[in-house]
C-alpha cells in the first residue's frame, strides 16, 4: 500500500509524527510517501537468549580471581569527576 500526502496538508501533530519517521524536518513543499509492506513470513520463535535466561557470553566476570573481582568492584565504586 502506498500513500502520498503533501506536508502542507498535514495538521501539526501528524507532521511531527511524519518528521520523526523520516528523522528530519520537512519543508512545507515536500511530499511524504510512506510504503507499508506486509511480511508474509511467520515470526521466528524466541530463542533461549530471548527468554528469562541470559546467554553464556554475558557472564563476563566468570573465572576472575577474588583479587581481580575486588579490583573490578573498586573501579566501579570510584567516583568520576567530569568537571575541570
């Protein structure tokens, strides 16, 4: 399905929505063409990673020694000063 509309014919709310879709401000003389395509494929079933469990690669601290874990925690707890 294809729809063409002149930007000048859009009300303020619709124009903001269209500008957000296109990611930029639209000139009054512009035409917006939106094409809707329906995907006929069935959605894929969620994998185990999309469920309640995190994938194994997320366990980045696994295998660190107690000393390394303590050093890592200390870095996280150190305040950051961004001002000059």
